[in-house]
C-alpha cells in the first residue's frame, strides 16, 4: 500500500493535530447542540406540552 501511495504526484502529510482539531470541533458541536436542546426544554412550558399530547 505504501508503494502504491508514493506514486501519486500530489501528496500531503496529515499531522496529529489535525485529528485533534477535528475531534475538538466535533465535541464542541455536540456540546452546543445538547446544551441548546437542554435549555430549550428547561424553558418550555410543561402545560402546553401536556395539552398537545
């Protein structure tokens, strides 16, 4: 596999920090999504939710 990849004209080296940044961004997006949904649920009026069911 390594020999096959060395024949390509355009190559880049992926550094370890690129994976760390991608993981941090994914965790941040997940945290923001969960936080937004939690605050939205906490501020919702439970009476309206029960009436619609």
